[in-house]
């Protein structure tokens, strides 16, 4: 067995090296010549032998214990080490006929690796069995835990790079085991690959003593098994025993917890695998160390085509795997070795768990109407925008008890979604008596809260990638923490959508709340609408950004998002009490259209307007509506059209985004030539970017959040009030200091509508007084004065 296992691994290593170096002569039937070497050598060798090593040992335990496993490669740049076993077990050939199990197929595989139009040099979506690319390091463990939550029979064999382990997201993620319930969840088997080096430096964890390592991981709640060495047969033997112990431990934890239906938090097994970086490559080439040193990270040596000495070294290295013993003359893996791979969907490259869309069941959604806020007199009724959503989510949990979870970094209550706590917060650590007092901690909880946005985002991604549904809520100001991670996930979705064998997965639904405009006590540090700016430029088939203006439109938006696949749906709305505008019936129509003219907020809406007032975002909408009310009083004849934008991408031409309006439709909302005062939630330039090709762009005047605090106030008379902007602010004060307030909008209308310019001067001055009064009131009372346009 040992010998066979070693041969299988040697075949993997041979293929990995072949992918990096060989253009022709794949089985080395002839002496190696320069023309057999690729023109351009690309790929990462360093992690590859270690990845394959873990993979073949995964295969062995799958067969021995009849397990369901997925393989997650933290250092996914070592793709040759994962492609190789996926090819050997046949899946790659089944999906891509050009990579057949023969000499020709092997040659094609070598050629296609890291080659234009071929296979990526990372564990890309095209690689069957992969659920993470591994290009941006740090997310393997989070994906693994997300994958096994509610998949009680699944083990995620997860290779964590020792460089990767230095990243913030990975470092915090070890704590995920405090959320893993052995009764209902599967298990993660982390294999920390201590190959000692990153690109150009040693890794920290490889340069501390084993005792320190053991203490560290015990402290994280794991029972580490150390496997170390360089002599392959010896290390195989140790790994076999470690894998057996780890798997048996997992099975016994499962059995113990499940037989009594009593969750407990064990020390979960993990493996620390200390082997050389670039294991089995030549130790030295010329004067340089390769195997066991950072030089092995990518292509160990690059001059084999030009330098006969290097060619000799390469040939000796490749022949050291004895390809003629591993493969038949036709290029097929030796028959007795083929038996080592699991069969059918037990193969980690063919498991449904890694093509989660195949496992996905539609989310059962309750009837929206029962959660609706009743809106009798638009504008007067106030409600917390997100609270009804919490009730809706709670009901979704009830209807989907094993394939839907809510995620949040300790803000679910603050974000008014706490109705979901009826089904508990997942928690496997200690519980105290006081937790009975609305702590809601439960091993079976359906809400996942940990103060690591990275971990949550990764859990949710893993959960979705393996076929389930979820919802993440976070403060808007801190969403940029996961901006890059969401970006990577979007790339994954974008590419996956074009791969015929990858079934669509549920969309990533991300609620940004506690928004920039309502940081009444948290102040400047919590003000940042930048996340949406970073995402709007990305893949139009994936990204959607919604700004529901009130509670009912939020419900309808969420309802829609839950039915979509392969998307990133960003919903931005505040959690505080705000005016409510639309009944659930009207909200539904508005949410489906994504944009609409609001009669109740317009003046003479049936006529061609003198001015269009547009809003996007709940707080800018409120201010814009108040502006219209003042303008109606001051200029009863003025024809004002009020447009609310809920789906941000309606603004984009339909040639650039599937949700974009055609130019004609856009003109029918915003006119071809009338002034448009656009009150926006985020940075004003974003609206300009989206609309710059529209007919009426030159008349669109956008107000939004401004960072130029020292010079940002156009109106000098407001400068004395600038000092409060970074700290405690009332909502109206913050709006005025960014000039998205009702007064600024009304003044803008007076300025932009030509017919008002003469008589308007008087009223503009009046509005300035009102602005100053409002700020004075805020400074003196700490709250805003009630809005009352009759005071004008
Ligand atoms: C977040 C992030 N930062 C930096 C890099 C660049 N990078 C690619 S590989 C690598 C070293 C990785 O070391 P390790 O995880 O130990 O992988 P291995 O040595 O096994 O290749 C670095 C820094 C990256 N891919 N992702």
C-alpha cells in the first residue's frame, strides 16, 4: 500500500512538473531536448508536491472510511498539485475531452497549463472540485467551515499555507470551531502545510518550535498531529497514521454527539505537515538551493531550454519519478494505481459538494404581505426600515431550517434584525447563566455572529458555494474591510457563470446598514459610503446595488434577491426610524421597476416638468421630499417631477448593464433638457460616472457625501459649523454639512430653474436663514427641529 501510495503521489508530482516545463515528449520516451521545453515557463511548483501529498492521503481515507470529502487548497497557486490528482482520477478528462487519459491528453494538459486559453495557474473555477481560487490568500479555512455547516456528513480537507496562515482573515478563522456543532455540521480537517517559505521569506510558523506550535493550536481548540520529514516513504507512513487518527477522531466525535443528540465542543483534529518546499525537486541547482528553500516557490529554474546543464538537471529530476513505471506506454496511469482513487462522486474532483448548485434547493419564501408596514399617509408614518426585514428573515429560517443562515459581525441586533434570534445564535463555547437573558446562544442557532467580517464573508461564501442560501448584514462604514474578498468572490461567480458544468449557486446577499448618514454618535469613523463605489465597476452580470427608500421596498428587494443566482446583491438602507412612503403593493412595483416617478412627492406630475428632483437612498430621499414640500409652498405653480432610483444600475445605459434603461426610457424619466437635482446616498461622482453618456447629463447636478471637509462647503456661511462634522452630529446637521439637505436642494432648484431666478433670490436667502437656524438648533439642543414647511 505504502509503495503504491508513493507511486500515485510520484505520478502527481511528475504531472505537476510536466505542466510547468513540458511542451512535448510527455512520457519522456525520448531523451529530453530543448524543443520539448515550453517557451515560457509559468506556474508554482513550491506548494504542489505538498498539495498532492495531502490529496492522495485524502483519497486513501475516503476509500477506507467511505467518507464524503472536499479538498480546499489554501495556497491555490499550487494548482499543478491539485490538477494532477483531478486528472488522474478521470474527472478532468470527463469534462474536457482534450485532456484524455493517454499520451496525447497528457501532452495537451501540459501544454494548456498556464497557457493562453488553457488552464489557469491557480485552482480556478474551471478546475473541478475547487471551490476557491486561492489567488488572494487567507480564505481557505473560512470557506471550509462555511462548506461543512449543515452538511453533517462532509469533511473539508483543507490545506492551509504557512504563508497564508500569516494573513489576518486566516489567523482569526481558527476560531470557527467555536461555531461547529458535531450534531448537525460536518468537520474541517485543517492540514497546515509547513513548507517553510513564502515567495522570498521564511514563514513564521515554520520557524518556531513544535512545542510552541502545539500550544498555539491547542489554544485554538485543535488537537494537532505533527507529520514531518523528507524521506517520502517515511512521511507517507506518518501521514497515514495521522490521517487515520484524525478521521477516526472526527467519526467518534460525530457518533458521540449524534447518538445522544448532545452537541459538545471537542478538540478537533488537525495535521501539521512539515515537509520541504518544492519537495522532490533538486536540492541544489548550480550554487542555489531549490528544494527546501524559497527558490522553489514558482519555477525552480528557468533556463532549461537554453542551458544544456539545466536541461540535464531537469531531465534527471523528471526521470527520478520513473514515469515509465507509473504510466502505461499509452499514457494511462498504471491500473493498480488507478484503484487508489475513489469512484464516482466520492472523488474530490467530482463531488457535488464542490459544485454546490447541483445541491441547491430553491429557498422557500413566505408571503411578503404579512411583514408589510402599513402606510396610510405617506411620509408621516415612521418605522425602522430594517425591522420588518428581520421578521421576514425569521420566517425564512423557519421555512428553511437546514439550508439558510444569517451572518453578521455582532451587529444583527443593532441592525434591528434581532427577530431572527428566535432561532438562536450559533455558539459552541461556554455559556453563562446571564446568557439566558436575551443572549440567545445555542449550538443549533441559525444566526452566525463573530467579530470578523472576513470570517463571516468566508463562511457565507463557503455556504453558498456548497449549495445553500444566506444573508450577511454589516455596517456600511466597515464593509470596505471585506471589499477585496467580495471582489474575489465576484470574479469566481463571473467565471463560473460561463462554465457549463458549474450549476448556478445562490447569490451573495449583503445588507449595508447603519449607514453613513446616521452616525449620530459614532461620527466620522463610521461614515463611509465607499464600498458601493468599489463594486459598481465590476462584472455587470454579477453585481446589483439596491437603495430601497423604505421598509416595504426593502422587503420586496430582499424577496427578489433571494430568488437570484450567481449574483452579488448589495442592499443599502438605514436601520433607524424613517418616513414610510409606499404600501407593499406599490413597493413591489417600484422594486421590480427599480426606478419610478412618485406622484405624491411631485407637483403637477402629469405635466412636463420644470425640474426633476431625483433621489437614491433612504435619507437623501427624505430630504428631497421635504425640499419638494417647501418648493410647493413657495412656488405652487412650479412643475416638479420626483424620481426615486432604487436599482442603481437603471441609471447605466442598457448597453453596459442588464438592468440599465435604454436612452429613451432614461429620457422619459429625466427629460432631455430640464435641470435634474439628484440627491444621492454615496459619493456624487458615482452618479456622474453612471450617467455621463445620457442625453441630459450636463443638466444633472448631484449632491452626496463629500470628503473635502476643509473646502467642501460651497456656502461660506456654513463654514463656522464645520467643526462638528467629524464627531457627534444630528441627522439634519450632517445632511446640511454635505448639502444634501432639504434647504440646499430647494436653493439648487431656484438656481437651476430659469423662471425662478429673479423672484427666487428672496426665497434663497430665506432658506439660508432656515439652514442656519437648523444648525443652531442642533448645536443648542442636540436634536433636530421637527420639519414644518408652514413655518416658511
Ligand atoms: C493576500 C495575499 N497577499 C500576497 C499574495 C502574494 N503571494 C502569493 S504566494 C505567496 C506566498 C504564500 O505562501 P504559502 O501560503 O506558504 O504558500 P506556499 O509556500 O505553499 O506556496 C504570496 C505572499 C497573495 N497571493 N495573497
